[in-house]
């Protein structure tokens, strides 16, 4: 009898242990499945960034060739328009037509300049810097437009936010975002821009988590339409009536050359029913393994990141 009781107790203990183990296994299974789904979503996002980088690199090379071919005949048009201006000075109608030709040629020349700026090989020389230094350079560059449009700019820097990057290039990228924000806020009741920075650990294309400094520019404008957010960094895409649509594409190339990431969304700082826009530039704390510290060109940096051995290639394998 005692033996049977002991056996029953042992069986009950075994059943409890089995039930507990089964419950833990089920919890582990659920947790692993959730983690796999999250990793798959992050990998899909990383692959999308890779696809965009590949497209930008190819388009940059093609655009540079076309722009150079256009610039020579365009220069001839502008020169002849200037000569014609003197010849038709006494004929108002003809002079007005020549003036239209000259202004159109000037506009085309600015577009070609933007294309070449997007496509050219700019050297990336990474040195120790900080988010504050980058923001101060960008605000100094935008001082005139901020004053003209009566836009207030605020800094919010969480911690030291020091990193190794080409400060002048990154400041150029931030300045492009600031100018875009100023244009977007025209007519808004509240016109403020907030430049913020924080450190974060983000997942890269190879699945690893690394340290980044996240630079964000937020405005109080109408925000970016949801259907435009996926294309906002694509070259020649713009939501404005004028402009080449290359400003944010140049921003993307600068960040990509540093081994960083770009993102956009809504700002929580807008008022009066407006959503506002928030654009983020995530830059690695240390120079990326694409040779940024060696001073390689933007085009070469993107090509190395796409075709060379390393994190991006392993992320897309299989």
C-alpha cells in the first residue's frame, strides 16, 4: 500500500513536472515565433534599403552621363541667348521671347547642377565629431532661410551623441532636411523645427545590432502623405510643384555612404490638426566597413556596400 502511494506521488510529481515543462516549451515556442516574425520584418526592411541603394548607385551613374551630355549644348543655348539679347534690344516682343529662352536655360542649368551634385563622387572622410557640432554647422548654413521665413529652431540632444563621420557632409544632409521643412511649413500657424539626437542600438542588414546616433529633424508642417513615404528618398520624386526631387536623394546617398539608414514618419510636435514630418538619419558610432574612414567616394562606397563581401551580401544570401 505504501509502495502504491509512493508510486502515485511520484507519478503526480512527474505529471506536474511534465506539465510545467510543456508550458515552458509552449511559451518558448511562442516567444521564438514572435522573434522570428520580428527578424523577418527587419530583414525585409534591410533588403528594401539594399534595393534602394542599388537603384541609387545605378541611377547616379546614368544621370551623371546624361547631365554631362546636356550641359554642353545647354551652354551654347545660354551663350547665344545672351548675344541675341543685345541684337533685339530695340524690339520688345523679340526681347521678351529671348528672355524666356535665357531663363529656361538657367533653370535647366540648375537642374543639371542638381543631377551632377547627386551623381558626383564626393569624398567621405570620417573623423570624431558629435551631433551638436553637426547641428550647429547645419543651422549656420540655414541661418538666412530660417530668419527670412521666421522659423524657430530648437536642439534636443540626449547624451554626448559622439560618432565618427564626415561632419561637413552629414551637416549638408541635415541642412537639406531643414530647408525642406521650412518650405513645407509655409502658411502653417506654428513654424518650428526641432533637431534632436539620441544613441540607439539598431539592427543592420546582417542581422546584428550595432550602436548608432539617430539624428532627427521634425517640423510642424502638414506632414508627408503616407503613400509618399516609401518614395520620399527616391531621386526625382517630389511632392512640390517645383524642384528636381534630388535633395532627399542626396541625403540618402550621404547617409548610405556612412553605412547608415534613413527613415521618415509623423511628428508629434505639430499643432492645429497638422501631422508634421519627422525624418531620421541613423549613423553608426564607428566608421562603416565600407571604407568611409579611407576617404572613398560616395559612388564607390555604395558599390562596395552592394557588391563586396560583408554584412549586406550575407543579409541577402539565400
